[in-house]
C-alpha cells in the first residue's frame, strides 16, 4: 500500500489546507473530479503538468485500497 503522506500534502498556507499533490498546488480532488467526469488520466496529466504520472496513479491506488479496506463484507 502506498503511503498517503508520500503523495498528498495538506498545509494551511497552501489553498487553505486543501489536500494537494506534494510539490504542487494541484488539489487531489481535481484528479478525482476529472475521473468522475469520465476524463482519461492522460488528460488530467496534460492539464496539470506539475503532477507526475506516478503521483496520480498512487492516489488512485490509495483510494482503491481505502475503499477495499473499509468496505463492509457481503
């Protein structure tokens, strides 16, 4: 499991504490909004070149791991 703190940063002085990709001012929510809208990952990466592909993939993996870990068993 990828460490959340190795990819995402939250600082009150950066966008009021909104979680962003480390080394950028790009909110993680923006990636999730793109994906929810059906946009491909490559489009997000083209629009936000300060976010590395491995960072975006790590956030997706973290979200997947969190969902699977906290899902109620059937």
